[in-house]
C-alpha cells in the first residue's frame, strides 16, 4: 500500500473536515497517511488521530484577521500572508528532509501551499482536492457582475497558491458548468463526507440548528427569538438559555446529532457545512461572513439551487426568517442528497494515480493553470 502525505489549510473547520473524510477512506484501503496541519485543522485532527497510525504534524499556515466591526481585515490578513511567504522557504526545506526520509508515493493538498511546492522540488506528483479551485475552473457567468469581479480577483490568488498538480478535484455542493478549457481536466465532486455524516439517519424534529463563527448580529438574534422554533445555537460558547435559544458549546457529536434531527440549518455559508446539511436533507438559510466573497458566491448558488435562501448577516429580519421556515417543505423537495456525496469521485482520482492508470503531464500548466489534461472525468 502507499504512503500519502496530506496537507490542508488551517482556517476554519471545512478543510480539516474534508481531509478527514478522505483519510478515513484511505485507511480503509490500507494506505498509510501523514497529515500536515496548520491552525484550526491541527486542533481538530490531532486529537482524532492521537491513538492511530496517522501521524499529525503541525505546520505554519495563513490566518484570517478580523477588524473591530467583525469583518475580514484585508490589510492585516495580507501582512500576515506576507510574513508567511517570507518564512515559507525554511518550511519547505524542513519538509524536504521528511520527503527524503519517508519517500511518500503521493501528495494530496487541500489549499495548502508548502507541501505541494516541496513535492514539486523532489519530483513527487501531487493532487489538489479542495473547494477554492472552483474559482478557476467553473463558469461563473451566472453570478451577479459584482461577484464575478470578486471571483476573478480571488482566482488570481488561488492560481498563485500552487500549480502543476497532476489532477484537480473540486469539492462543492453546486455544479455550474466547467469552463471549456477545463473540461476533462478538473473533476467536480460533491462535498467530501466524514463517516459520522454517512452513518446518520436523518429525521425531521422540532428544532433548528444555528452555526456561527465568532459573532452574531443583533438583527439575527432578534430574528431567532421571534422565529417561533426551538433554536440550538453553536459557535458563541456555552451561555445560559434565553427564551427559545439554547447556547451550545462546540461538540462535534452533539452538533451532528442536533443537525441530523433538525428542521433546517441557519449558518455562515461555508461550502463544507452547507453541503453536509444538504446531504442530510436539511434546507439552509445562509448568512455569508461580512467581507468573505467566497461565502457570498456559495450563498448565491444555494439560492439558485432552490435548496435554501440567504441574506447578509447584519440585515436578516424576523420576516425573512419566518418566510424561510414556512417554506421548508418546498426547499426539501429541491435537495438531491445523493449528489452531495463526493467521496467516491475523489477516491477514484486518487486510486487512478496510485494504480498507474493516469499519465502525469509535466506540461499541464500550458493547457490550464495547475491542472493536467490527462485527468479523466469519473
């Protein structure tokens, strides 16, 4: 069996959750896996694999910074990124020593730049499995013009993270067409599902689940109190119950139980969580984080799919939330849970490379930045 090095971005939980989904699949097939995790990803995955054969190494990573208005601070974030870039050569040198000792058979990365750069240096192929490459490969002309402009600028950032991957798998809960020059070169998968999600038997209960990152607006709290449903709110810490709102500490097992038995999810618009909720048949009311244009794009496609609605976090109203909750049956009918599970698609690409069924193209970047023309659609 193969030894696979796997790295992921460390901001938020989505990258680590995707990685864990594939790690579990790889372990079932008998492969050895070594993880390289920054920030939140390390905090999530290190305890999970503490008693297993999977080694989890902490590495530096990029960090998002927020201002006093609780919006993404582009200046501080950019300065942090500059400092990370300055220190990256030393990190690559350290990783190269591990490559020379372990001789991994394949490298997989989820939007983390140092491991693929090291792989290129030592001549080992790497695969890109993430959400962010939708900005390069998807035809986004159905977006409002403002989001199209943001998508173009964000795509330039994605392009510079790394290039030369032997295959690109895009994990996403929506499926716009691929750009013509990416057809047959990138693979659109659904969201990568961890075992706990796959083993769920969802039911429709009497409560709704709310997941937030770090903060909530006064308008949202007012709308939740007026929604007429029991609310189980995660992300603001353990607080005293207030009216219909139960404040819950982050606990993966309890959160999943609550989500699987909920009527709907109200959350930020991260690709991973929205996809997991849709897989469980739960309509989603999405509120993109202020300044996070990727989440705004996710929210647009959620509404376009008919499986949910969205609004700005600061401007949600009780009337909007009630309209959403009164239309849950209509949203449920538009959800296709089977299409949300992308595990088999991603694993097929990995196994094709491990078993030598796909030729690696050294000139891939000439055809489409960072992707091989030999990658077959599953």
